[in-house]
């Protein structure tokens, strides 16, 4: 059995796409790297939930203790037998499992193709029925043919679809945004909700280029048509638009608010603090880079479910993530901050600035803590944090954008959603304060890039070889472009 054939079997730890046999078990690259890091002599994990946390693709980063226990339970070990030395019985068992998964995939593909064909036929028969006169739009106004309707439960119908000139459909129903394309695409099969477990954009992408987004299906839509779709989405369904962003925020948050409240007085011990402080500069930078990358993964997943984001070009999606993901992480960090003792949730417990002493960038850490304290003072609700996070990410001021017009339309819809939420909560005055926080975020991220540039000069091996691939792609390449860097 070749490695390519083994990859049809999902990761035994989290269910993600596997990449072969690692440490004796079929796992993905993420779990392989996690297990390798867990074997370091300085690593120690603990669980705050009675050691019974579920481990899957979306939750695997929430509890390192339970993830390691599952790795060990499945048989991962540094002393595990290499694949090439498996016994005949093990190879036969592996062959049978590969064949079983291959047959399951074939059956699923056949079922999807059949369902898609039935849906297409049904829609062709019903598409023109019952058009509301207020939603009719002449061809001269737009190339969008048909409009958007509010649907109820059940499969999408013509009443809940926005039909576009290139044959694509955007469906808005309740809190879920659906996407279907009538054009052949290897990324989309029939109509599916955006499900993090099924999305082609991996939660732990090796490269941001591996987005698999459907933007190519929309490439020929003119700006007026694109604007009309987003404007119609907001004005007809402001609550649904906001609910979609809020739901994505909750599903991609590493911890719920109530969980953090229950843990807020679980502090690092003096011995644990000293252990962090005794780390070398490059070791602590690498450790924090891994933690930051974990948080960024959730931001990437959150971004994909912002209405309109995946309709942008691949280049613009990547540009927004490269320049905005760190800012969103800092916004989310305010949920992990305890203002009563100025501590932040880090590696399973709350800790103060002294934990990060060995990073040798005290001014950055102090500024980050000050920002988190200021965000907490605003007392934002979870929906407000969700909409603000989306607005921080979708911004036409970002460099390297190809189509600022489209980005601006998405930004306007998100900004309207945030205004809608604040007006509903009678807190419209918060918008001014939030705009001020956005300026502070830019300064913090610039300071982070400067510190990374200096670190990369002093510890090039760690920066270029030991940092997580996603961290390097997001930040290291940008830091190299800052003045004073040796090329």
C-alpha cells in the first residue's frame, strides 16, 4: 500500500485528511507535528474538563492534554514500528481498511451526483414561479437575473436563491449561507452548508494558496451585479447576515465565554512561570509562534464564513488574511483577558506579562495587554465582537488588493451589520471607540512585525526553519521587507 493510497483513510486522531503513517499511526500533518512537539522534555499538558474532551478537526487545538492522550491511546510512539516493517497481518488489515474507505468514497460521490442532478431538474421547473414584484430588476440595471427570497427549513428552492448571470446561486436561509455553482467545479458538489469539516480550505493549511474558494465562479460578474447581491442580502436580511457572522464567530472560538469565566482564577504557579522565564529567547518565540498559529487557524475558518468573503478573488482573500488575521487574534484575545488581575489565558491557565519575559520584547507585550484591557472596558457582547472582528478583517486599506471595489462592498455590508447590532443594543456611540481601537491594532501589528524582523536577524534558523509554515507565510515574509533587513 502506497502513501497516496493510505491517505484515503482519515487521521485516526482528529479525522482530518491524513498524510501517511506517523509514529506508528495514520495521522494528518497537524497531529504528527503536535505529537512531535509533545515529546519535548519541557512540555507538560493539563486538562480543565475532567480529561474527556472530544478531539476532532475543529476542536483538536482546544485541549492539548486530551489530544495527546488520544494520540497515545491510538498507539502513537517514538518507538513505533516503521511502515515498511509492518507484519503481513498488519499490512493485510491496512489494505482492507484502505479498500473499505475507497468504496465508501465512491458511494458518497455517486449519491452526491444523483442528488445534484435531481436538484437541478427540480429547480429548472420551479425557478420562474412566484416572483415578488418589488424584487424584479430589469436587465439594464444588473446582470443578476432573479432575486433573493427568505426561505424556511428544508432544501433550498428557487424562492431562496439569488441567481446570477454565470449560473451560480447564492442561498440565504435562516442563519446559514449556502453556495452552489451550476458550473463544473472540483471544490463544490451539490448544495451544502459551509461546514468546517467538509470545507476544502483545511483548518491547518500548509499554504494560504490552498484556499479552494469558489471565487473563480464569480470572476465574470460585473461590479454592479456584485454590489447588488451584497446590498440586497443586507437590506432584505440584516438579522440573517449578522446571525451568520455571529454563528461563525462562536463556532470558531477556541473557548466559550462561560468556560473562560470558570477558569479565570486558574493561575500559573510560581514554578510554571519560572519554567517559561527560563526558556531561551528563540525557544519562547517558537513556542508562542505555535500558539499564535493555532489562533490564526480559527480566524481563517471564521473569515470563510463572512458573507461575501469567498466571492472575492483568491489574491484578495489571501491579502486580507495576511494583513488582518493578527489584528483579529488581538481582538479575540480580549475574551481571554481578566481585568481584575491583568492576566491572559495562555496554555491552559491565566498568566501575567512576566510569563513572556524571555521573549525580550516587553514593550510589545505591555502594549498588547493594555489593548486587551481597553477592549474589555468597552464591555462588548459576543455579537458585537463577532461583527467588529469581521470589520477589522475586511478593509480596503489593506495593501496588494486587486479589486478594492468588491472588497469595499463586502466591507460596507459588514459595517452595516455592526451598525445594525449597535443600534439594536442602543450603543451606537461605541462605533467611534471601535474605530479608535482599529488604529491601535495597526500600531500593535506594526510593532509585532518590527520585533519579528529583529528576531529573524538574530535567530535566522528558528525563524526560517522551526516556525510553523502558516506563521512564516503570514508574517515572516512581510517582516523581511521591512527596512533594515539583510536580504
